[in-house]
C-alpha cells in the first residue's frame, strides 16, 4: 500500500491536464496530498479533480495559461483562498517546437520560450513567497534535451537548457530560506507532448515518433518525481536511456557529437 508521505500538504501542478502532470497529481493524491490542478483544458482538469476527490483527497481545478501575465498569480490566489498554504509547486507546463533552424521563425522560438521558460518563471514568481512561508519545494520539469541538443530540436533544447540554468541558480538562492528546488530531467515518457504541433495545438490522431518500447509509463515517472520531491533531490533523471544520455554527454561529449547526428530523431510531426 502506498504510504501517505504527502499527507497534510498542498501541491500546485501546472500542465496538469495530461501526461506527467496528471500522473503526478494521481501519485501525490495516492500518497495523501491535496492538489491544485492548473492547465488550459478545464474539462480535463475537472475530470481529473473528480477522480482525485473519489480517492478521498481535495482537488481544485484552475484554468490557467502560463503564457498569459496574471493567470498563474490568479490561480495561486484562488489556491491560497481555498487551502491557505502551498507546500509543493511543480512547473510542468510545456511543449516542443520542432524543425531545423533555417525553417523556424523567430516567432517559433518566442512561442517556445513563452511557455517553457517564461511560463516557469511566472510560476516561480507567483508562488515563491508561499514556499518560503511553508519551507516548501519547487520542481522544475526539464528534459534530457536540457543537457543534450539534437538536430531539429534547437528551440526545445534551448528552452530546456534555460530552465536547467534557472533551477541551478534558484536552488542556491532559496536553499538558505528553507526552500528546495528539484530539477526533474525526463527522457522519453508516455505523454501527449509529441502530438502537439509547433503552435501548441494537440492532435490526438498524430503518430508518436518515439517507439512505445522506449517510453516509460507516465505513472512510473510520476512515482520517481514524487520521491525526488520528498527527498528534495537536486536533480532526478527519469528513464534508463535518459540517464545514459546525460552521463555520456557529461563524460564522453566527443562520442555524443559523433553519434547524435547519425541517430537524430525524425522531427517532422505527422
């Protein structure tokens, strides 16, 4: 039986309507925590909130677009009004812009950063005071592509390198205040992110370019992320393949430079 390690705590998760965000919400609820679920798709959030309430936990569904000034602040205010505290914040909202540099416009890069970088910053700024008050913990969802850039993934990799740097700097700033910062580094996880186009639109009929056998189930990834939150682990790399990739980039960069162009992923979304 899952322990109740999150009992008495409140967690805000952005991008909670699917994938890692939704799976993590279920995992924290299983471990006794209450949730505030933030995302653009209110219908999905409402369904997930009902599921969590059926597990005996509280859940607040908050429509929130992290690219819009004021949305995260409004969501955090409603959360405070409802629960009176915030113990964990998971900045998970994100998507991937794909394409070679020559094919992408500056607007494509801006759109990528608005969600994956400034969306994280908005979340941090809207909730930092709450976590200082509760001696809580941030989790910033990065990517293996925050260590290793691939052809056709320049925009996405740039955004994830940026939040990698943010997580490291923020950890040093907030540790003296009693706040933990966990940089979560997923490899291939079963989610909808690879079915979202460069405009952020989800296409359920799209084919996932990653073979299913290479993808970790979202619930397994969520269990590891929850553990990293509880332990306030500085960095947690998710999936075996992800761990190998990060290790090789750190210790054998020349080998990575040789192989990556030869095994680069198909970047055209179908």
